[in-house]
């Protein structure tokens, strides 16, 4: 089949019938001729660019999967057949083609559609997709379920990016794929990018494997010929794979990793040639047993600024679609991002002590570890999407005298829980864990909320857990965690801007296990931890009734907690309110309630925090209001508690 270009001029599209407007569900797409698909792809790409220029989202990854998305829904009978996306950044085209084009403008907005696939939103979304590397395992489970139910006519496709292939869960899925009866198809979307450029052996391997295109083309053509003449028997698949691997090793001195897992490998192929993708998918979709199609794509395809700077255009915010200019402003007179304060402070500490190293799992730009990478490239490590490895790698560094600052988003640290316990805390190793995006995070929604870290870390022995109320305290906690006797030290801080203009102040140690009284009071005591304390401060300032006196304590440390302050609160107040940007169950509020009960105090305790449900997408102020954590809600709670007899 002749290769078709994906480039179609705006004039050509204008003169043609608007095909995308005719597609409400994939069944409409499948009624089109194969020749129409190139136009559909171009219209879909334009639609994504138009919408995201006004309504910010994840641009680059979805532009790169336009042709793949169209081809998958054209070849497979979705939703009867299942497509499992790995991370929803690449699935915007999928949402648009599956009944959500008209409401796509509500993407990531409160009450609108999610930025990630979610079965609760659409029957076309086969599995939740907010954290990387789970697609192969989930799709394998779905495919195996169909086999066990004797439902042999349904196909299952896992779409995974090369960045997500660094995650251990992806390899666990690959390892198990050939052991169970299934007909899983894995599509490896290889664009050499996660958010930043991919690193490590897998990235190099995928580059190397594309150099064997002659071998892969000959093998694919031979496969099609043998299949045409019924020379391939599915019951001899394992023997064929072993022979294939032996021939390749002999001729090219190279083994294929995926075929080593007894998974048939096809590719690499051009992921932007929709006609060829349709042909390849049709050729292999009915093959028995697991198989992998390796496609090469370009992140940001079809929008030159995104092609030229994939990291910057991963989630660019609003932009001018004509000029490619991002509509962002950097006001140096405003408080800076907590992430940037972390990054600059880490460099400052690293300049003092050559033992300090930085570790991040594929988030150097998002976490601002990039500053250390620029200043001390040999002492900064991007380990790829591999959070468990990041923690244990840090533990190994600490075991031999280095001082690792391991920066992981709070919601992603959930994936390394055992490594925190077994590999770090158990040995009392000196690792400073910096949990970025702690608390409510906004538009990324339920899959990314850093809601649980206070609760899931508090039961672990040998941990120090702290949260700064502002950027100066973030710097000071980093300095405190750097000290020789700090042990395993956890600092959590939120996404976004801080509170202060003059955050570059001299570093000082914050005594471990000591909080502070920020405001005297006699009627109600409010105990907070972290930057949410600033909402408490605003709430107290709103009180106009001079007869109402409210005390405010910034606990700073969840573990060890300042028992002296808790005794003071227990003895002095019969009404206590706790405020935390984390789940109410298991965090500060639970700790205070336990302490008061165990020490014989009987205050009325009101806990403010994230309720026992997953908080959906919206702006952070909207989420604060929904959880009763904004200043006005806290103010009303104080008045209510003060009025209770």
C-alpha cells in the first residue's frame, strides 16, 4: 500500500467535507473509507490544537498519537474490543472520537470531563490511566478474563509509551503475558520522551532496535507470506519464536528483548502513517498469543513549536495557535513556586557538601531538579519512571555515605511504599524524601491528588515527617534534613506558588519535633500543618467579633509531633480544630484525637481535611472549597465550633 503523507493544507481541509463533525462514536469512523482517514487525522489534530490553545491540557503526547488513535478505533470494534491506555496524556484523541467531542471544552474543569481515561466517564475507557506502566498488566487481566469466559472474539490492546516502559510493573506484565492464554496486543508508542527526554538502558535499546529495520521488514514480509499460504501453525508459536530469535542472534548479533519474553514483535513502523498502521493492525490483530507492535512517533506532531520543544509543550498552558507563543507570565515580584525554591535550595546545599545528590523518577523539570542537573550533572540522577527503584537507589547511596535528596510527587510515592519501609526506614538510612505536589493538585484530578502521604507514612517507624508553612520553612527543613543525625526525613509541600517574596533567607535548623504557636487565644485552638496554615491565618483575620479569641498552632512536624504543644492545647481548650491538606483519616486530625484520648483530655475536636472520597478535577481553590479547607470555610467552622455549648 502506498505510503500517505499526514500533511494536509488548511485549504484542502476547508474544501473537503468536515469528517470529524460526522464522528460521534467510533462506529461512525468505521463507516468511512480508508482514504478518508488522513483527513480525519488532520482535522483531529487541528481540533486538539484549537481546544488546548484556549483550555490548557497535555498537548504534545496527544498530538503524537493522532494516527494511532484513528487506526485503533478504525480496526477494532470498540467498545466491545478494549483499548487500555497507559497514562491519559496521549488519549485526548480517543476521548474526542468516543462521544466527548462536544464537551471536550470542559476538559479538566470542575464538573467536566477528566484529563485521563476513566471507566466511570465512558464505556470506551477500559481502565483508569493516571499513573504510568499499568496498561500491560491491566490489559493482560482483561484479555485473560475473556479467555476464561470463552469469549474468544474480543480483542484487547494495551498502548504504552517508551517512557512508561521503564516502570517495573510494565516488565512484570511482559513477563506474565506468555504464561496465560491471551491474545493481547501491545502497542509500544516510542517517541523518546516521557515529560523530559527518556533515560537509561530501555531508551538506548529502543534506539538500537530501530536500526534493524531491514531485518524487521524481511521478517514481517516473510510472516505475511507464510500466513497467506497457511504455513504458520498457531500451536507451534513458541517454536517459531525460538527459531526466529536464534536466526536474528546469528545474523545480526542482537537479541530482541520482547521476543525473549515469547512475545511476537513487529516493527518499528511509522506511527504517523495511518494507512500503514491500519494495514499492520489488520494483519496481526487475529494472531493468537501476545504480540507487540513497535511504532515510532513524534511528540507534538503537527505543531512545530511542540515538535521543537517537547518538554516545554508537554502541558504548555494557554497559547496562540497561530504564532506558537505561550501565554505565560513570570513575575519575579511575586512569590515563586515551591518547586523552584526546592531546586535552588538543593543547589545551594550541594555547593556546601559534595555528598549531596539528587534523584528524580522522570520529573527533573516538574520537580526543578533540573537546576542541580545543570550545576552538578554528575550528582543528579533521573532514573526514569521507576519510583520504587528511585527510593532503593537512594537508600543504596545513603548506605555508603552520600546524602540523597529524592524528589517524588506525593501520589507517585504511593508506588514505592515497601521500599520506604524495607529498604530505607528499617535501616535508618539518611535519605531526604521531598514529596512534591502534596495535597490537592487541581486539574489533574483524582489520580494525582497528593492526599494520602501523611496518613500512609505516619505509621512507619524511624521516619521524620514535616511540612513547611512557607518557602522559608521549606528551605530550613531541607537544611534540617541534611544534618548528619536526621535519619530518614520526609518533607511534603504543595504544587504552585508560595507566600513570600523574600524567601532567600539564611538557612537555619528547625528543631525536630517542635512546632510553634503563631497566635494566642482562649476560646478555640486551631492546629494546622503545612501551607494550609495560611488559609487558617486568613480565616482568623476575618473574625470581627472581639469577644472570640482563637489560637493558632503550626505543628510543622507530624512525626515526631510536638507533645508539649498538644498538652498545652489539651489543658487550655475544650474546642480544637485541626486543618491539614491531606485525608482526614490517619493524618494530623487522627493523631490529635488519639493523643487527647490517651492523655485523658476531652476537648471537642473538629477535623478539617480531605474527606473519605476521591476528589475530582477542578482548580485548587474549587477543591479547597469542596473540602471545606479554604479560608472562608474555615472561618465558618470556627464560628460554628465557638458557638457550640
